[in-house]
């Protein structure tokens, strides 16, 4: 068999990636990956693919993840050999659990250099273990076509009963790694640009037939549930308890402060839940987890396609593949069931809003409510408190105003800015990112865009309370208040800092403004946006635990007053 030179093999790989639906490739610079870089440059000049360049491979991986999320197509990331490949592990892990078609193209040294101590040489095949759907080692000089085609089929879930997810193509290249002196880039040609997901989706289902049994069922919409959850709740006359990243938190049946109601009523007879129908993956609150753990409340999971976040038999919900079976399980709500929830939800929302309005300064819940209200186009929510603040205080709208994204596969804080950047570029829409200061600082290097790289319309809202506030809302807050480990909790969990975010923004050439009140935030969110801009919301986490206590007390009193 004739051996291919490195650039010829790379061109075959690039053609196969593009033919398989890859629209974007994020490239991190390196020498061993040069044949792929040159082949990609040729394809971009011919108008066949879009390239982004990131010097940090971790940022590159999460940027590609965001591109795949917003376009719905596989996105690739290219690295050189050695530690460069290992830096992709966090993005690969997230893509695995979130079922995102991320294609890792790792360049490698040829077989004769393995085990010799050659620079940047290690064992790269199967580096990601069970986190990838497929991994292939393509030796130097061989044709990569079949490996690329198989990888794309695995990434998109086309050739097995597995959910979509990440794959690895480990391509070895031999010298020469650069084009010959007679070769050059083709004449630049434009290619059609198309807008992805301009409008958030809604859908309708026929009303539940009267023959269905009446049941006090609730519809629980977790991450990535989709608008089918809202349509199902509406068709069956059932309350909808929807997390922000479900993309179902809207419509007449949605109950905003549902987790406060679940926590307040618990297993009491005031809101006697008989069954739970679950769409997507709930990840945010303990009251929801407690509901799903109640043995006397049967639950079902709508699962029309394989999912990546659990193994069959490991959860108690009954998996159902079609809506007809789900309808039989859920039944239809009794005449007063939905009204009871909506009345309690309205009272709880009013009480919550009253507590927040009385606060002189902005807080996590008030920031979450404002960002949710103003979001248009695309909204990315960071892990930790940001998404939970929206879940607590974000008022459901009549119709969705933004498509919502969040890295809930493993709910890590890493890669949040780069994921949002990929989402903004891939979706070609105005995008808002809400995240905390620790999450922001963890990925601050992703603010770096090289000269000439596309800069998206991305508004980054940073809730800066000088540390990690979420731990104060967990058991660690009580430990701090006890006085036994106060300093240790602050240092080890609070992780205090004094970073000047304005100076950091200036260093990266990103716009910045600082606000400290809800009114100031609303004004900043309403301002026109071109390019990237940071809104820093300065607040204090010292009183956060007490604020949540006041919210719970106010909600309990309001709900009791309306007789729910």
C-alpha cells in the first residue's frame, strides 16, 4: 500500500470532517499538528470551514463544545502532541455527560519515535478512556478516511444505540510537516453563512383526552428537557416545575419558585403529589432530589432517545419512550390541581420579589432575576450559584425569549467563558453569560482572542462577591456560623480574592462597567451591545445565608395566607 505524505493524509482527514458536518474547527498551535493546520487553512480559504485559534487547549476544547451546542453539528478541536492533548480532558468529560458531538483531533509522533524519549511524545490513544464514544490511532502514512467517518458516526450517535458524544482521532504525522515550495493557499472564496436557532422553540400537543385518569401529577423539567415538557404540562393541565436550562421554563403552567414550595410543603398533604413526570435531567436543588426519592410517589422519565448521564437501571424512574405511554402514566390534572399550584406560586413569587426589592444592594437572586428578564437571543448560565439564582428568582415568561445553555453534564465551573464564546460565535446571536467571580477567574484566560479572531456579541455578567458564596448556602455555612472553623471555612471554601476585574478586562481589551444595585444592573443590561463587554456586579456574600432565610420565611407566610 502506498504511503501518504503528511499533508496528503491531513487533506483527506479535513475533507472527511467537512463532509461529515463539521462547520467549525478550533485550532491550538503546534508543530506536529501542522499538516492538519495547513489543510484546514486551505479549506477555510476555499470557504468550506471556519477556523478559530486559541493558544490554550482547555479553552479551545470548551470553545468547540460551545460551537457544537449552538450549531447542533459536530465541532472539532485540533491539538499538537503531548500535554496539549491532556488539556482537553475537562471539555471531553463535559461533552461525554452532556452528549455533545465534540471531535478531538490529536496529532502524534510516528511509531518509530514512541518510547525513545522524543520530545512531546506520550501514549495518546485512549487517553480519554470511557469518556469518548470512539478512539482511533491512525499511523503515519496511512489513509485516515475510514477512521474519520467512523468517528463522526459515533460522535453523532448514528451507528449505535449510544447517545452522541466526544470522539478522538489520534493522527500520527512524519516529516515533512509543511507544504512544498510549489503549494499555496487557494483563492479566498466566501461561503454562505446561516443563522442557527434564531427563535427559541415552542410546540403544541393535543389536549389530554377526558378518558385519562385524574392524577395529582407534576411535570419536572430538568436540563435539556426542551419545549416538549411545557407542551405536555399544558396539554394535561399539570403544574410545570422547570429549571432554567430546561428550555421549558415558560408558559401558563410554569411555577417560578417551585423549589421553595417543594421545600415548604415537603411530603405534607397541602400539595399531595401523586406522580412525577420527568423530562431532561434535574440537577439543581435538594427539594427536587427529595421528591424523586419518595418511594410513595411513582415517577417516569421521558426518554425517546439514549441519554449519556446515567446507566440503565441506576435510577428509580420508569423510562418511557413515547408520549402516549407517558400520558397514560401521568393522567390529567384534577380541576383544582393546577390552580392550587399557580396560586401558591404567585404568592411565593410576590413574597420573594418583595424581599429582594427591600434590599439596598444587588444580591445573587436579584441579579439572577434581572438577567433572566433581560436575556434575548442566547443565555449561558454558569454553574454554582448563578444558575440556582435564576432557578430561584427568574419569573417564567409567557413565551421563551432566549435559548438557554449551561454546562450541566458535570456541572463544573471550568471553561464557562470559552463555552459561552463558542455558543455566541456558533449561534451568531446576541448572547448573555451569567457567572460568579470564581467561575470567571477560573477561565479568565479565555478572554484572550488573537488579533483578527472573530469577536462575538457577548455580554458577561459577573457577580463579584470576592469568593465562593455557594458554600455558605450549604452545610459549610452553618459550620462557619458555629465559630468552630470560621477561618478555615473562609480560606478553604470561600477562597477570598481581591482581583481587579476592571484591570483584567482592560488587559484583554474587553469593555467593562461596574454596578452595585439592581437598578444599575437593569440599565447596564438594557444598553446596546457590540462585541464583548463585562458587567461587574459588586456585592457582599456575608449576608447571603441570612437573605435566603428571609426569603423562605416570607414565602412560607405568603403561601399560608392564601391557604395553599
